[in-house]
C-alpha cells in the first residue's frame, strides 16, 4: 500500500515537471486578451473533466478578479443539468455542448474542451461548431491528444497514459492559469500606480 502511494506521488511530480510551458503561456495570453475584450469563455468536459470545467469557470469568474480590470464572462456548459438532460434525451448525448453553443456563443468567443482521451464525441462536436463561428478553441487533453489535439487552436497535452494523473494535471493547470491571470493584472496595476505623478509634485 505504501509503495502505491509513493509511486503515484512521485510519478505525478515528474509529470507536472513535463507539462508544456509554451502551450500554457499561449492559453494565458488568449484568456487575458479575451477578458480585456469582453469575449465569453465556455468550458466543457465529461465526468471528472466536467467537475474541472465547473471549477475552472468558478475560478475565472471569481478567483481571477482584479479591481479595475474587466471581469471574465465564463460559463461552464456542464452546469445546467436540466438543459443537458433535455438535449441528451431529445437530440443525443453527443450534442449536449454544441447545442448550448448555438444559443450562446459568438464569433471570437473562447471555447475550452477538457477531455483526458481527446476523443469525447460531445466535446469534439462542440469544438467543431465553435470553429465554424469562428471562435477560438483550446483543448486540455492527455494520452496522445486524440482527435481534440488536431481540432483546437491551442492544445495543452498532459504527457501521461494514466487518466487519474491526466485529470490531476488538468486541475493544477486551471489553478495555475487563474492564479497567473490574477497576478499579471495585479502587477500591471502596481506598475501603473508607480508611474502616476503624485499631486503634491505638481
């Protein structure tokens, strides 16, 4: 039992050290610009990835807030259970995210798909719909990236074949991204404050 615990934690630490930093920086830049321009951000996933999508939207809308900076307009497409069940029952489970985007998304919005395998049909269908708008698309995936890797504008691929650790890393990534977005704006505010000339000096 103890060996399992140590092995899991050690392999997770090694995995986090192999995350693709340049792709993460691209996501940061895309989301920062979306915030400044008032573009909406939609996030989706299934199972554990659905929980991460909800968590991500929560952290963008609250945790990334900075006084004097526009707030995010983030929506987790996983959170309206009544609508998802209606779409799944009447249209098909593979449509539960794409059909929501038909109602809500506009050209230039950001659509984030989270799929450990990269092959979740409902995520892929929604990304395809997003591209047709066109919206900007981001994928968080693992394993070999699946079909999602080739569909999105930016893909953050967690280099692991263990689903639990892929999902661990996705949660770390959303925390890292929201923390970094908050820090960037706070640092910008401090620099602007330092440049302002005190009235007593005039």
